[in-house]
C-alpha cells in the first residue's frame, strides 16, 4: 500500500450523552478509494463528520497528510485539503450553481511530497458534470435531487481536495445518476485523489472501491480487500443485507 | 388639506424612509447570518451620532462634517467587530435568549460610556456644509439636506445589493445565512466571516447615526428608542432581506407622513388629530403585516436553518433540599419587617424585590414552559398598575378591590386581546409583535392625557386604611407574590403545563396528538398577563404614583434580564432572578455613579461564567458533584 494520507486511530464520538462510535480505526493511502459500509444507523456518517471535526464530543487520533487534525476546526481541516460531501447534500438553495461552486473555492495545493494536486475549475467540473454546465445560473433550490447531488460533489472539488469524504452519493437518486457517480469516482481516482466512500450498496462500492471497512453499531467488524468482501457472503449477510 | 400638501409630505416621507432604512438594514444583515438579535444596534447608531458630532465640532468645516460621517462609519464598524470578537463569538452556542442578554449588557455599557465621554446634555450638531439652504417645491421650502437624504437610502440599498449579489463576501454571507456549518466545512473561516458581517452591520448603524446629526440632537435616549424602530423595519421587511428593509421603511415613513398631512380632521362630527398616530403608526403597520404575512414582506418561512444551539433540558420538580431551602427563605421573608427598626429601608427594598419576583415569574411562565419570547411584558404590568391606580383615583374604589379585581382584569383584557394575535406567530417574529403591542400601550397611555395624566402619570395612589402601614403592605405583597408564584408553578406541573411544554418542544407533534396548540398558548399568555397585572397593581401602591415609564420597553427588557439571570430551565429561576436583579440595580444605583455600566459588566460576567443562568448553573454543579461522589475513589 502506498503512503497513508488519512489515518484514524481509536476514534470515539458522542451525540450528547449517546456514545455512537467505539474505537474506530482506519487507514487510506494516496490514490485509494475505500468503502465505509454498514447498515442504516451503523455510524458511517458519524465517522465522516467526526473526521471532519463536525462533532463536538470526540476522542482519538486523526492524522491527515502527517498532521494531527483531531483538534482542528472544520474549516482548518478543509483548508488542509480534506473535502467533505454531506449525505443530505446541503446545497445553498438561494445561490446559483456558479455561486455554490464559488463558496467552495480554495487555492490549489500540493501533496506533502511537493507534487501538485489536481486543480479544479468551473470548466473542468462542467466537463465532468455536463448537467451542471447547462444550468450555471439556476438557483440550487430549483434543481432535481440528482443535479443537487452532482453540485454538492462539484462544490467540494472546487476546494481542490487531496482526499474526499463522500457520504452515500448513490442514496435516493435515479440509476442514471448512480452510474454517473460511478464514472465520476473513477475519474477522480485517475486524477490521484483519495476517497473515503460511505456506502450501503455493495454493487456501487464494488464498482469503485479497492478496500472496505464494515461498521456495525459503531464498531468496525470487518476490513479487507473489496474482492474478499464480495466473496464473503457470510459477512455480507451478517453485516450488510437487511 | 391640498394635494400639494400631501405630495410635499410624501416627499418628506422619502427622506425619513432613508433614515429608517439605515436604522434597520444593519440589524437585518447581522441577524440573517448570526441569528443574533443585536439589542445593541441602537447603541451603535447612537455612537455614530456622537462621534460625528465630535468630528464636526472639533475638526470643523466641510471636512469635519463629511469626513466625520466616514470616520463614524468606520469607527462604529470597528467597535462592532470588537464586540463580536470579545463577546458574541463565545456564545454562539448559547440559547438565543442568552445572546440577547449579552447584547443588552452591551447597551448598558455603551450607554454609560457615552455619558462619560459626552455628558448628558443633548448635543445639536451643525448643519451640513454646502446643504444649509432649502429648495422651493410645491410652494413649500424643503431643506436641501432632506433632499440629499432621499437619495441616500436607495444609494446604500444599491451598494449593498451589489455587495451581496456580486462579491464573494456577499455570496458567503448568503450561504452562511442558510447553513453556516456547511460553509465552514468548505474551508471558510466562519469566525472571520461573522466578524466582518458584524462590522458591516455596525458600520451601517454608525452611518445612519452620523447622517442624522443635522436632523436631531445627539442624546442618551436614542439607544433604546431606536431599537423599536429597527426591529419594526427588520420584521416588516423580513429578516435578512435588504430590499424588504427598504420597502418597510418606505411604507412606514409614508404612512407617518400621511398622518401628519391629514392633521386634525373631523370625521362624522368627531374631531381626531391624525398626527398623534405617528407614534404608533409603525407598530400598527407591523402588527398588520405580521398577521397577514408572518415572515415579513420579503421574508421567507425559515424552515431548515441549521443552528448551533443546544436543546433545552426539561424542568424538574423541586427536590427535598430545594423545598427545605424555600421554607427557610420564606420564614426569613415573613419576619423581615421586624428588621425595619434597625434598617428602615428593608421593607421598601423587600417590596420591590417581591414584586420583581412575581413579575419575573409571570414572564418566565410564557418564556420558559411556554417557549414564547415576550418583549412586551411591561404592557401587562402597566395595565395592572394603571388599572389599579385609576380605579382608585377616577373610580373611587378602595385599595383591595383595585388590587385584587381591577388590576388583574385590566391585564387579562390586554393579554387576551394581544395574545390572540401573538400566538399566531413564533420565534423572533412573536417577540417583535409583543414588543409592538407593548409600544402601542405605552403610546396610548402617554398620549391620553385627560385620562392617564400623560407623561406626568397618576399620583397619590397610596394604599388606604390598614395597608397604609408599610409592614402590613409588605405582608400583603408577600402573600400575593407567594400565591401567584405557587399558582403558576402548579399550572406548570399540571396536565395543562405538560401540554404547554409539549407544544413548545414540538408544535407539529403536539397538534398531531390532538392538542389545540394556539388555544393552549393563548391561555398561557392570558394567565401570565393576568398574574403580571397583580404585580403591576402592587407596584402602583408601593410607589404611590405611576408614570408611563411603568410600561416602557426598558421594563420589558429588565424582565427578560431577570428571567435569564435566574435561568430559563428551572421554575425557581425567576423567583431568584427577579429579586437579584432588583438588588443589584438598587445597590448599584446608590453606590456607583456609572451603575448601568457596572450592571452591564456584571451581566456579561454572568453570561460568560454561568451560561445556564444562576440557578441552572447551581443545579448543574450539584449534579456534577453528585456524579463525582457516586464514582468510586
Ligand atoms: N444528530 C444526532 N443526534 C443524536 N443521534 C444521532 C444523530 N445523528 C445520528 N445519530 C445516531 O447515531 C447513529 C449513527 O448514525 P449515522 O448517521 O452515523 O448512521 P449511518 O451509518 O450514516 O446511517 P445511514 O445509512 O442511515 O445514513 C444512529 O444510531 C443514529 O440514530
Ligand atoms: Mg449516513
């Protein structure tokens, strides 16, 4: 495995008094696409939020590109090159597509070894998501769910991230959009980006991911190669299928 | 009245609209992003006038005046930024009302700071150099400066519009208005954004104040007088909408102008002076707009605003220890008049503190368990006070019936009428409507000289007979206060109180399980108002006189401070918060010349150290200690 971009050690997280994550540890290498799987309520979104610093009460170590980010404010985490795509999209409905993208804009950055990371512009993103290019002045509130899903990914890419935390991009969108999301993730991987993908759907994960972690009730119960998980129907039945 | 006169007044209205717009627009922008209702907005405006005055008189000439406007704007913007950095940044996660309390503390501090720097004389600034003349329009003379002012509002509106629509800063403001957490997750430093937004809003207030210098003298009452105007503009226009703010300012200014143009008219044989309506016109407009369009002219229902505040905890019934403590305190209170041999002031202060406890408890009832934030609770206090006072003076009743029947009835009537409208709204909009009704009551009392005595009020309403003895009156106050508090307490823990809290926590779900949300809230409003009326009646006889100050918005705010001091989440909070506030105020007034600043600083310390109010924090510590004791060593 290549050098680690993000490593999480014994992450615990709480909502108020409710203990949700228990000693979650995971690792993502440069250019790797890793699935974080589990049933509804397993703690996938909570893991991504806790990495991002969006959860008030948490403990454990989070290292990104060699820096300890476990005590940083979310905006500082984002500025180090960690992109976050929320599960409920959270588009700015009053702002147009172009304006939404502008909010996400950050300077270009380099990897810790000094090599430049991919740089995203509106033109490149519109090439990746032609639907968005067709409606640059449409307010976010007047877009379909699938279009909003593309916009939320594009908005995060405007920050030129090194790693993207992608929370269930396939949830509640049409099969065409799901297919487009698969292509997008493959394209991002080719650019050299790392991705931590929260996902319930094993077919989606299979299409894009190298490795997988499976959560159950806030504990990591399984980890390994994606192929191994596909072959392991026992684990799938125990931890994934409903 | 001629058409010309009407048109001329309409033009005048345009100039006033600009002033009004500048008063409100900064508040609207600040609220939009930070969700903080900045009570200190009027103070910032006041600083703008004073700073402009100093520049105009010390530097002098055209540069002193016009440069002074720029200097005021920038300086007040810097002060706004400082307030955000030093204070507000620490309390974004605190409950909404705590933030209000903090900004109110700023009002107090700024007020005394202004007094200290500029003194308490009204300061009349020079006329605008280059605009001292007047222009003949429609056969009347209109000051050149007023014509200039007509254009200022639209010009500022255009600049702001450009800023919000065309710059990245503006985009970030609009994005943060909807979802500030997401903006942060995209790498935007919210703290810096908020500071800049505060600076912008404060700068606009400073600009508005500075531009007003040639039109009215700088004085120390501006801060609180203005906050009403600012709220009205923001609420009528719709929170966060700058275009709405201008529209609101325009409508209000034109209606006022129309009232002045109409002047005294005889309708169906009754003569009525319309110019008197100007004092209440804006509040009437607000009441009408809020009822027809609950989110203001250009505002939108704010469904999914993500806030950072922590949800409130449920109130708990008192445990044995608290009950024992209450018993001891009560025993001390009963024997307190005996101390008056050594300390005559004890009963006087005791009466004030008890009345404050009843006043605060009645306000807490609708605020805490009711979840309705009232900014106009002084109205019911005033109705009770005037009801009792006038029943004695004009109606010839004796003390007891005036106190026990007329005072609560007057407040009941007011609460029933106003409450019916108020429960149709929620959140900040409800708060503003209560403020509007409070101001309407104040204006009526103030202007109806033949009945209420106008600004002189009603004098010579001392209690009669046995009650003339201070100690006996004290015991009456104690008995009524304890009964009032116990009554509201019983209601809170009765099924009605459970329903009320269910409605507060989730109106939709409460409605779904068959609760009549509005009816429950309305009854709560009326109960609180009626009990508050008794407090007002007690106050009238305690002071022997009543003035419109009894109903002033300042008293409503005092009430909020009392409730917050005690803490919202406990039933005993207001019983302690009210007297504590009275004691603090009383001690400070007599010992410290700058008592407002001192009180403000005390409040700020309380806000920063006890974010759950005094009683709430004590409860919190007790729980913490208990948990520690339970853990094995
Ligand atoms: N804001 C919150 N407050 C309290 N508990 C929460 C909150 N958000 C999530 N939870 C709880 O935390 C647990 C984990 O939730 P999380 O959203 O991380 O699950 P998930 O794996 O992302 O599920 P899904 O596939 O449904 O998105 C669940 O039990 C959920 O009920
Ligand atoms: Mg989730």
